């Protein structure tokens, strides 16, 4: 069972890197440089997260940019940060791997492709879809779609998804067409669909902009009403949060609350 075992002031040389636990992206060197300056001045405010696989055997799970910054500080200042604050967690390897991605997914810029490998891994490790969804704070249908469609994505599709050129909703539509195509035509369908011009992807709503547009709507049409569902309201909250927002949620809000967009 995944749990925080304790907090500790640990010798940094005891923290190792495990090949299955990574940052999922290349390190942002500008972020590392900023952290170096900040940690020297203010110290390490947020502890590193490490997995104690066996007694006194530690592997880094979360805080890869902070670790790289600390290593840079130590190279320039021998003797600095010989020990660091850590949060020590325990759990099965699949739970730790999931935690590794979850810590990364707290970033605003996490992409759908960052979830593919781990969600499929957890499904193959006999995690229920409800459990996976709860762990990542996602809907079960979102997890179902990854399990069904992610293995079918081509390299070109994954690159476009990762780069923001292709929405997950659009990718699923393409894969559905490919699945319904006559045998042998799947690749041609995917390539043809990917070559088509795509509409601009809607972005999450800035909170201040939403307040302004609602205020204007109240002034111009104070009796205006919206017929919405609980799912619409949930999608609105997610969109206003502006973090890890699925394109489907944005499209749902656009449909339910058109007054919030310029193209009403």
C-alpha cells in the first residue's frame, strides 16, 4: 500500500536513480538554473520524494529538477547540501511508478501522452479502472479511452499529441475511423486524417476573463439562463482551474456556456 513512511534529513549520496522512475521529460535547464539560485538563497522548501524499496535503499521519485539544481550547487560549492530534506514513501513498484507520474502530472503542462505508458502498465498490473481513475483524479471513461486507444496511436500521432497539434478528442475520432475501416486500410486512414487541416484547439478559461465576460452578460442580458448538467458544471470548474484540462471538458463548457468565449 502506498504510504508516506516518514520525513528525514538524508545524506544526498544515499539517493539513487531507478531506471523505471524518471522525470518523463527532458530537464528544463532554465528551470534548473532558477532553482539553483533560489535554493542557495532560501533553502530547499519542498522536500524530495524518495522510495525506500528496501531498508535504507532510496530511489528518487519526485523532485528531479530540484535534485539537478542541488547537484549543480554542490559542484560549485563543495560541502553544500550534503544532506537534504526528503519525504520517504513505501509501496509496491506499480504504486511507486504511478506516484512518479502523478507528481509530474501536477504540472500545468502535463500532456495526455505522459499518461499512456503508466495507465496501460497499471491496467496490466490488475489495477481496476476505478482505482486508476481515482489515483489520477480523472474520470473512468478517460482511463478507458487511454487503455483502448493509446496502443493504437502511431508515432506521428503521439508526436502531434505531445506537441499540442492534435487534441485527444480528435485523435480518438481518427482511431475510431481506422478501426471501422476495411482490414489493411487503417494506416492510410490515419495518415489521411492527420494530413487534414485542424481547427485551433480551445484553451482553458482565464479566471479574470471569465468574470469580466459574465459581468458584461449580466449587464446586457440579466435574465439569460443556461440549461446545464452536473457534468457541465464539473467541466467548467476544471476549465477555470486551467490545469490538466482535457479537450473534451473545454468543448463541453464551450457548448454549455457560449457566453464565456469570444466566438459566441
